[in-house]
């Protein structure tokens, strides 16, 4: 009887070890990206992280960018572009590092700028659920790293984004502030336990006032900082999947979109509205990972749009 219990215990332990190893090696559980709070930015990815999630490589550099390590000052004859954005720019766990918009642009521009630049760096300063005020705070804290161009990549929801906050860090399962002790623990916490609502965040999401106007003001300040550093500014907005086709954007989104369009004209901002471009694609659903995030095909299309616009504003020809 005692021997049988020992055998059963050994089998159970062996099974748990096998599951733990499988969760780590196959899915990357046990090594999630962790976040740090910031008084102005709200939160950002902790610097100097490397992991794989569901087979996708994720690298975070010393400035909390989803990019490889960089020098603060670019080498001579370098084209440096800084992308500011949320999860669409970041790519999340579902996007391999090589398939992010920034890395796609890096590789493409290196071969299509007709030799004007010896090196191309497209930096990716982004985090899930950032809005214009988070991105402004990042730019104020770190600067633009002497980039020739700053690209602000937003989506329609960002026009309604709330103020930066560090409240989710360490409290929301999607923003852990430490590694779990085991992959099994992460799976348990992430998928098997119901997320408790955070009352303070729910209150913040009811932020009063003209939220669209506040975010337009943040975009205006990003543009001003960019111009102060003699860099070019490009604004790009991707649509939600449900905005494409019929019936199209909701009434409040149409009004916000019009305000953004009028704002960019008044401020002379180079602006790419991706909605009409996606609307012209008969297979637009094939561009999306889910209702908001793009897949590789969508990233490729957006990266090409940005590249062409950068070629125009920076004065270099894109080689076909």
C-alpha cells in the first residue's frame, strides 16, 4: 500500500513536471512580459526583456521599446524613425518580432531607400492600451532619440482614451509586475480564475469632459515636440474591423473622425486615414487578427503606407 502511494505520487509529480516543461517550452508560460508603473506615462514594459509566447519572439530594449538595443544617438547616415503607439504598433504576443510594423519597415526601407541611408532603424515605443496622453508622456520623458520622423500610430478607440494610470500594474492579469513562480501558476491565474474588477479603473473609464478634445490636444503637443526637434511628424489611424464595410463607423465615431480630420488640416499634419484604404480591399477581414488588431498581412499593408508617406515628407525615393 505504501509502495503504491509512492508510485502514484511519483507519477503525479512526473506528470506535473512534464506539463510545466511543455507550457514553458511550447507556449512561453512562466515568462510573461512584465510592466512597471510610471507617474506620467502610467505604465510601460519593463526594460531589457526577452521571451517567446506561443512561438513568437518578443524583445524589449533598454528604453521599454519593442525593439532591439539601440544607441541613444544614431550613427551617421542612419535613417531613424520613432513609432509611438498602442497594441497595434506593439504587436502583442500574437506577433513575432520580425512581423511587427516597425521591423517590417526596418527591413523594407533598408532595401528601398535608394542608398540614401546606410542604416535604417525604426524604433517601436508602444504598449497595450496606450492612448495619445501615454504616448505624449513617453516622448516628454525619453525624447525622440534624434529620429528624423515620428509616427503616431493610433486606432479609432484612441480618440476616446482616458488619462494615463498605473493602476493595472500588478493588479490586472494582463499587466503583471513580476514573473510567476511556475508556468502552471500563470495558466491558473490567467485562464482559470475570474479577473476581479478594479473599482478605481472603472471610475477612471468614466472620465468626464471632452475626451476627444483632450486627446487631440495631446496629439498637437506630440507634433509640437517633434517640430521643436526638427523632425517630421506623421499621424496614422487604423479602423476597428466593424467600421469597415456596412454600416460603417457609429455616429459618435463619425463625429470624432471628422474632428480629427479638421484638426489635421488646421495643424497641417500629414495624416493617413486607413479606413478608406481598407474599405477598398474586398478581403479586408483577412487583414485582422481580431476585432481591432492586425495580422501579418494587415501589418504589411500599413507599413507600406507609412513607408510611402515617409518617403514624401523626408525627401527620398522609394525604390520599387
